[in-house]
C-alpha cells in the first residue's frame, strides 16, 4: 500500500493508527472471549485461546507505543462490547457447533481485516514501527481466518 501524497485528504497520524490497532485487537479479544464461554469443543477452544493471546500481545504493544507518545488507548465502547457479547450468546444458543463458531469468528476477523486495510490506506506512515505493528495485526487476522477454515 503506497504512502499518500494527496494534500486534500486528511491522513491518519501515528497516534490515530495506534488507537485503531489497539481497538481492533481489543475487539478481537472481546469476540474471542464472548465465544469461548459458550463452546464445548476442545480443539476450537484451544485455537481461540491461542488467538486471544495473539490479540492481547498486539493490544499491549499498541498500548505501550501510545504511552511512549504520552497517549492512552481509546477503548471500544461499552455498547459495542455488550452487543458483541449478546450477539454471540444468542447466535451460539442456536448453534454452537465447531463449524458455526468458526464461521462466526471468520466473519469477525474479516471485518477486522477490512477495517485495517482501510486504515492503512489512510495512514500517513510516519513511523515504520507503527506500520509494522499494523501489518502484524493484518497478518494475524489473516492467519486466524486460515486456522478457522479447518473447522468449517
């Protein structure tokens, strides 16, 4: 993805990008946590546990980078957290088979990929370490999708 040079567009700076990375990873943690409470399959649970750890590491890395810049993480809204939890509960009450859980998580990761790609297009690429963390999250989301496909 090329860096932008159009002066008419207001591009995202390092802090804004880090906040987006943190929110994306936090949403991943929230989604995995909401689903893990409702599943019985050990293999799926083990995979989600691994994915939760990956999201957590990226979330903490973004938080640390923000703190080093004198900023703090902008958390996802309590409403978004609640809606994610309720949606997972309702959906999994209907069907908590491994294939359905995998499909739900793939949808969530796909939304994360789409948002991240959009944000990367708008990011001014001021700091290569921020770009690397964004790409790491993008690679992580894509890896999660590949891993979950084994259960669909």
